[in-house]
């Protein structure tokens, strides 16, 4: 008697549909990663180009990447859960920039320039605001949202290990190429093509610092992969040595770029970032837990800062004591900082407010000597505390993720080192105000957050108690 074949209807009948959905999702994320890589590749050109067109082009590409990366509901939900702890930190700048543009409910909160303008124009009904240029503040809010969208897009795209590695390779190549641009800028023919490399707002010093950290992360990756395959191969292969030597060459080029700029304090900041990565590797090898390791690092960093800060501030006072530029470049910022209201003059208004303080006949536009000074002038001194709090939260999350992660800890280690280095550099120059550096930092932070947790993040350490 012939038996009929078993019925195949049911859950198995939906497998082709699930496979097609997964394939479509992977293809869309791949396209989003290609767009992100294209945006990173264009950074060396964006670092030279100026004007609103480049910023609007970056915002458009970032919006397309986010729209493609956030199409899947599952990815969007998991990313929202991951970033939920940062919701307060993300919303504070948004709310503050929005409040700066609204009419102030009390005249004491409004910038004094509005009352003077109202008297000059004989318009008592002129609404006072915190920002002296609400349009510029709204544009700054728009570009801040662009950076946030890049972080979210990178978190979604970089959850896949292979895509994350590709993005890290591109970050290393781009920042290393920008370091090469610094060296070429010292030559006569290239000097006209790459102007103002040593200016306070130049993105190239920060790019050299991040190049060292990105290449250091790739060295850690190569060592980790080699250690993982040690049972299969007794000696290191040729690709291993080529990869390590190329990364070490990139580090050497970046160090040469910083030395060419004669920025000794920036070398110290870069060394601090490398110390973070070495410290993470050491505590992972020793099997320390995440929070004791973080507390130990904070204690060591505080001891180092207590010895270093007095030397940095020997030539000045307050925020300007960290800046190493000539007095002529700092004098205008000193007057602006002294007269800045406690609520600030409005984000994005430095160029406008500085014109009122410039000497008559001065043609060149003033530049803020450091990002910290820029924030204090535009958002108020209290905003520096908020900035430090946001950076501290990002640092501890990525630091903890790097220690807990079983493999691929170099992503989060590079992000933690990058956040700390950029925070320290914000007191030395204003390179963080460059859109090019903002893109690099946003992608590096997104990589660290995406790879801070995973299936290998709950590995057992020496001394861990067995699960019940």
C-alpha cells in the first residue's frame, strides 16, 4: 500500500518568504553601508571644501542612509533599545537649541542685544530671544540632527561584523590620508591646495589623532585574529605581517603630521587615547571586571590630569589656558568669553557676534580658539558640564563593552579612546566644530556602540561565578 507523502504545509511553507525577506534586508543594509563608505571617502575633499553646499550634501546623504538602514522594524527596535540609555544626552542639545530660538518668557533671559535693538528701532514689541541669530541656531540644530542620524545609521549597519570591519578599514584609510595631506601641505605646491592646516578650526590635527587610534584598533584586530588561529598555524602568515606593518606605517605618518604641526599637547592627548586601548587589552588579559577596571582607569587618569593641567595652564587662565595659539588669535575670544551671558549668545552665532568685537578694518573672520570656548560663548559655561557628562557616558559604555566583549573588542576600545581624545582636544582647538571631524567621530562612536554588545559579550572571566 502506497503511503502519501507527509503534508509540508505549515511553518515550513513560510521559509522561502523568510529567506527572501532576510536577503532583501541584507541587500538594503549593504547599500546603506556602501553609501556610508562613500560619505567617509569624501571626507578629505569635504575637509578642504567650504560653504553651505557641502554641509547640505552631507545632510542629504545622511538622511538617505538612515532611511535605508531603518526600514526593518526589528533593527530599528533593537537600536532604540541600545540607544535608550542615551536619550537624555541626545535630547538636551535639541531642547536647548530650540529654546534659544523661541521668544524668551522673561526679559532677563533674553540676550541684551534684543533690548538694544528694540530701543534703536523704536519697537517695544520686538520679541527677545536667547540667540542673537535664531536662523543660525536652527541651522546648527539641523546639522546636529545629521550627526545623530549618522550615529543611528552606523549602529544599525555595523551590527554585522564584516560590515563593521570594512567601515573601520575605511576610517583608518581616510584619516591616514588626511595625515598625509598635512605632510603634503608643508610643500610649496600643495600649500595653496590645502590652506590653513594649522588653524584652530582645521580638521587635520584631530584627523591625525583619530588615525592613530583607528590604526591601533586594526593592529589589535590583527593580533586577535592571529591568536585565534594559533592552533591552526604555528607562525604568522604574510597577510598578518603586511596588515600590521601597514597599520604601523599609518600610525607613524599620523605622528609625523602631529609633530609637523608642532602640537605637543595634542601628542599628549593622543598618548592618552592609546593608553586607553592598551589598558583595555591589559585588563582583558588579566580578567578584570568592567566596573572595577573603569574606576581604576578614572583614578589613574585623574592622577595624571592633576599633574598635567597646571603645566597646560601656565600661560593663561580659565578655558583659554589650555589653548596654545598666539595671543592675537586668543584676544578676541577672551573678550567674547568675558561678556558672554550665562545662557550664551546662541549656537552658531560666533561669527556674527565676533564682528562686533573685531577691530575696524579687520578683513579676516575670527575663529574660536577651542571648541570649549566656542560652546561657552554660544551655549553658556554650564553647557561644558553637559558636554563632559555626555562624553563620560559614551566613554563608560564603550569602555565597559570593550572589556566585556569576548571578541572584536577593538571596535569599542577605539570608540572609548576616540571619545576621550576628542573631549580633551576640544579644550585645545576647535577642530570638533568641523563637519568632517563630526562625521568621523559619529561613525566611530556608532561602530563602538554597535559592537559593544553581542553574542560574545557575556563571556566568562577568571573568577566569575557559574550561572545558576
